[in-house]
C-alpha cells in the first residue's frame, strides 16, 4: 500500500472564491448603510450601483466556486486511486504547495518511488478532448447543460503545465536540500503525468503512455509499469525521506 504523507487540501484557488464572497457581503452591507445613513436623495443613485456591483461579485464567486469544486472532485478521485495502490516503498503527497520563482506553486499529487518522482496533474473535464503534444492549447468539445448546443473551448496544454511544475519542483528541492541530497536529486528522473478523471470525459485522442497522458482507470497500471530512462539514478531511502521533509515541513 502507498504511504500517504500529506492528505488532500483545499486548492489555493479557493482563496479567491472566499475573497469574492467577502466582497459580495461587504457591498451588501455598504448598500444597507447607505440606505440608513445617507438621507440625501443621492442614495437612490448609489444603492443600485452598489447592488449591481454586489451581484457581479456574487456571480464571479459562484462561477469560481463551481470550477474549483469540479477540480477538487477530480483530485479527490485521483487521490483515492493513489492512496489505495499497492506499490512497494512508495509515498504520496497531495496538494503540494511551495514557493519558486517568487510565485506560489501547487502540484496536485506527488508520488515518490525508488525509481522516479511522479508529478501528477488531474484534469476533470466533461466532453471530448483533442490536442497534440506540441500544441500550446488543447480543445475541449462539449454540449451545454441546458441548451444541449455544441461548443468548444481551449485550455492550456497540460503537458506544458506539468513541465513547468517539474522545473520549479526540481529547482525548489535542489535549493532546499542539503548539499549531499541536492547532488543526488539533480540526477533523478521526474516524470510528469496528466490524468483525465471525469467519467463523462473522452480523452482517447490525447491519451499517450509515452508522454504520460492517461485516464484514471489506467493510472495504476501506468505507474506500476513505468520505467525511467537508464541514465536516471534511483532515489535512495534517505533522499525520499528528505524530499518528503522539505515539501511537508515535517
């Protein structure tokens, strides 16, 4: 069984949902205060403007909350799959957050094994996904829930997203590990994995084990059969322990 060192946490994007909810609440309070404490006729001009701004903030909060909620649902499915895998000497960290390049970074799941590190990005998209490895954007084809009309939208190529995460993760580890472990870390293999987890999603056009794109049902098999390049060094027990310490702060 994989050892879970850090459980799934609310994503960083949830903070923005909370902020927009607070903005909505404060605008409503402002409208009430204007009604009671501004005797001048101008309050009938100010109040509608404040309420319109409050409604706008509320719709943004609801939209962001739905997006974050769907993403969290997909991450929970992937986390459950990883937590119940049978993999010798493997450790998994969920919702890994760290600072790199003067910006906050977040990795959905990090699987630490003797052979390699796996940076796992979950996508929870309903519809048909199309794209190529080198494309800047991939395309999601789907139907609207209410009208059932077809439409499509682009989203950033998750392989490029994972490649950026790997770059910053390696940089963060080598900067925060001791000299001995940093040297060893520079020689290990970090593999990016994109997991499509929605039960109504069709990722068959982009699934490629060669490039680390899988659907959720095939994730355990992919991880169990993965072999890093021969030039990559294995992770010693000490390095695995130190990586977990740096990323969890424990």
